C-alpha cells in the first residue's frame, strides 16, 4: 500500500495509507469512495478508455509512479499542494492554482499481465475537494499537436482562436474551447516554432 503522508482536503486530518483516508472520508465526512475494477485486453483499449474517461469526466490524471515495468499509478492532477517555482513574486492565475492543497483520492492503477498483455485497472472514481472545471485542465497531446501544425503553417493566432470558438456548442464545451493566446505561445515555444504573432510582440 502506497505511503501518502498527506493531508485531507476537507480538514486537518493526515494519514499515510489510502485506506486511512477512505475510512476518514466515510466516517468524518460521510463520503463513500467508489471503486471500479476494469479489465481491458490491450494497451490500445486502455489508452482509448483513459482518454474517454478524462474527456467525459472533465478531469486529468497524471503519472504518479511506476512501481515496475508492468504496473503504473495515475492520480488526479488537482491532488497535492501548490509549489511556487519562483521567489514568491509570481501571481497565481485568476482562476486559482490547480492544486487543492490536500489529497484527492481519485486514482487509476494499472497492472499489465505478462502473459497476454491484459490491463487490469483499479479505478477510484471519487473526486473530493474540488469541482471538475475545464479551466483547470490541460490541452491533450493530440490537441497540442493539431494547434502546433496550424502555428507551423503561419496561421495567425486570431484566426486559430476564431476557428476553435466557431465550433462551440452548448452540449460540447471542452477545454480547447477556452483556448487563449497564452496557450498558443506556450505551444509555439514547446514545439520550437516561430509565428508572426511572436514577432509582432517584440
């Protein structure tokens, strides 16, 4: 069982094991932790399930650790504490930090069979301490690659933003629909591209 040594996101309780927190959430806060066991036949099926789960629940899971080559653990990206990368002078974004300064139990643990490649998943579905808000999600890898292609084609940022926003409907609002110029500048930098928009800001 993983050693957490973390704090409850709803009170001052601290614990080391996940079972400590599961019992605490139920006893002190009346919250039952929902856990689902899933078996998928291949890496392709797992990747598809993983992407669909993030999209449907408007959440993001990040790699926490790799116990061995056949076992990995992903945690809710809102879980944990905000750590400043500077000297305390940087302002936190207007929507707030992604971290909730406590432990969210939502996790995805995957164990891969050496025999047939079956992916056995323990999916802790319960999020605690935050709402699943689009503004706190990251753009997906495929979305970043798509936007990088447009930037490489020298399409102006305003045109890219207009194209994305023209596809918004009431029933299909996703993280990419909240795209900003800052997102595009970040993608430009990470893909080592050079847009006309970057030149115009100099």
